[in-house]
């Protein structure tokens, strides 16, 4: 299979980066309301490398968001081991930050204070250096003028940019993004995708991105993990070997559509054909 | 007046005009049909009743206001923390919620004389009566707001490593303020009711006391003057709560809340 060779070839190149998050045979079961056990995630094995952008794609209920919540410490594994950076996952620490589908800004704080919220939670006094960093981050996404505005004065896209700044304020190693651009209009989404690529190029964060959009996954990712539903499990993990820096012109390359087609096939192919 | 000036100020002009007409019709009907004052005092009778009290009207109003405000503040100091506790901690909630519901189920007018017997005829008894009626809506509203906090906001706090206390203080309580103010509006209104009930059963001053003493002398005009003043106080306090909300908690003022 040509794709398998392609994967092998690129895998040898990328394995140089150390594994930052190791998900080893992790399952997550829920008790549903009528008492039956629902398996949200079944024996997931996934190694996320330092500095990569890895996308999780798949139909609803495939456990993408559960995987994200696991790494964020919002969900404990029922079975298996999840370790970050060699050590065991502690609940809530400054190495992981999350961006949700909705901006989830706190409406009682202005933009600057929203960006600084994680600093405040850590019981640290907000210093001039913190403020300078927040303003620097806002400038990175073109919002330096908006620091004193209230969230409701901003558009959805601007709010999501603020949320991204907030996720970066503590300089986390890992950035988790749960369909961060899903609620935005198409033009704003393209804008923010490029913002994200730029931020990644500058900061080399490890980014785990949950998305419904196949083209978004191909455009942004170093690797794409395709998951299938009921029970949620890993279906395929492919290396996206397209040169950086990528732009929206990248989408017109034949390689791009080949990857997109392969992901689509993986999602819609009947399970028996694996 | 031009039509545009009217449409700009109609929210003010219409109720004032309606009120003036209502008072006018009331006065005319009272005089025209010579309705006895003990059946329906006219606006002039009520004004006379009030002016016969003179400055005493205002010193008594001060007493009642003191009871209302102190009782209301105490209700907040008890109701808001209790609302937080029952919504954050399940054990506390299961243990004390039934007791609180029972306390609230007691008819305030029935228990008021008993409280006076137990606590005496000073301010303490009056404040307890006000609190019994006012803390419950405040507590329930607070608990509802705390529980209504969107999960993503709570996740945000957890991911950052916030303790439960930090989460409550920085996320859930600010979010709940919209609901808390709903409770405060009800709370301040029923505080007026509580204060009057307390003065009915135990006081030698205050507007509630004046209502009782003047009706026992068939001075309906004077009684109605006190009742009117109580209504004015109630509206004023209700609006003050709204003002505090708009000034200090602007994010809680959405289109739904007015």
C-alpha cells in the first residue's frame, strides 16, 4: 500500500521529536442515565510528540473530545495510563491550556483581565510583566486595541482570539483545542487558522486539535488521527507531509486533496474493510 | 408639545398622566358621592391623615426603614453563603435543605407573635421575622445561579488548577450574580412585608405600628397615609437594588432583566 510507505518514510523523520504525551491503552466508560455502561473511548494508544500539531478527526461520539478532556485532566481514565512528559498527569497545572468551541470569556472581566485570568487563578499577583505579556499576546492576534473592551463588545472571531491569548498566557507546553473554529464564519475561520499556524511557528507549542473539518485537519496538522465511533477508537494515524509554512493556497495542491480523500475514506469506510 | 417629544418621553409621560387621572377621578368620586372616610378615604383625606402626624410620620418611617434594611442585609449575609454552600456541597445540601424548606413553609404571620414571646419586644425579634421571610428567595436564587454556571467556564477553572474556593469566587459567584439580583429584588420587597408584620405584633413605633394604632381609632386616612408611604418605600428599595445592579454588576443586566 502506497500510503503505508509514505507513512513509514515520514515517520522516520518525525520520530526525532520526543514523546510528550503518552496515552497507553486508555479506556473511558460512562454510566449513562438509565444505568447502562457507555464506552466513550476504547483502548486508545497515542503518542503525541513535543512541538507537533496533531488533529483528531472523526464522527460525533468517537471520543475526540474525551481524549482532549483526558489530557486536560477533566476526565480520569477508566483503564490504562496517561502520562505527560514522563510524569503522571496532575490535575490542573500550567503546562496544559484549553481552548473551547465557544470563547468562554468571563463577561465580568475586560479583555486584558480575561487573558490574565489563569495568572489570577494560580494565586499569583498580576505583575507588570504579566500585563506586558498579555498585551504582547493580544498584539500577536491583532487585538492590542481591544485590551480594555468588554467581551460582549467583540465579534465571535475576536472573542475566540482572546481565548487563544488566554490559553497562552501561562506559556503552557500543550495547547488543547476543542473545535476552536467550529462556531465561526468561514472567512474568520480561515483567518484564525493562519493565526494558529503563525503562533505555532513562533512558539513551537504541542497542539492537539479536535476538529470536524477534514480540510482544517490537513491544513494545520503534522499528523492526523482518524477515530471511529461507538466505541470510540483509533482508526488511522497519518503523517501530513506537506511543506511549511502552509497557507490557504496549500489547499489547492494535489497532495492536499489526496490526504483529505484518504481521511474521508477512513471515516466513511465500513469497519470490516480495515 | 410636538409628537416626537411625546414619543421620546412616553415611558415617563404615560404612567404619570394615568396616575394623575386616577387620583383625580378618585377624589371627584369621593366628593361627589360623599363616600364616608371609613369606607374609602379620598386622596385629600389620606394627605390630611399624613400631615396630622407631621414629623412623626418621618421618624416612624426611619424606624421601619431601619428594620427593613438591617433585616435585608442580614438576609443577604445568611442567604448568599447558604445558597453557595447548598449548591457546591451535596452533603450539606441534602442535610439542611429540608430544614430550610420547612422554615420557609412556616406562615410568617403565625410565627411572628411566638417569636416576640421568645425574643422579647426589641429589634432582635423584628429582624428575625424579616429574615425568616427574606432569606429564602435570596438563598434559592443564589443556589440556582451557582448551579447554572456553564460547564465550560468551570472547566476553564479546573484546567488552570483552581481550587473549589477559587472556582466559586472567580467563576461561579460572578456568574450567579444575575440570579442573585433576581433574589434580592424579591428579598427587598418581602423585607418590607416582614418589617410591617413585625411592627404589627411588636412595636411602639414604626409605620406598621401606626397602621395598627390609627385603625384602632378609626383614623383610616392616617392608616392609608402610612400604607402609601410603605408602598413608596417598597418601590424605592426595589429600584435601588436595580440601580446597584446596573452600576456595579453591569454584565448581569441583559435584555431579560429589567
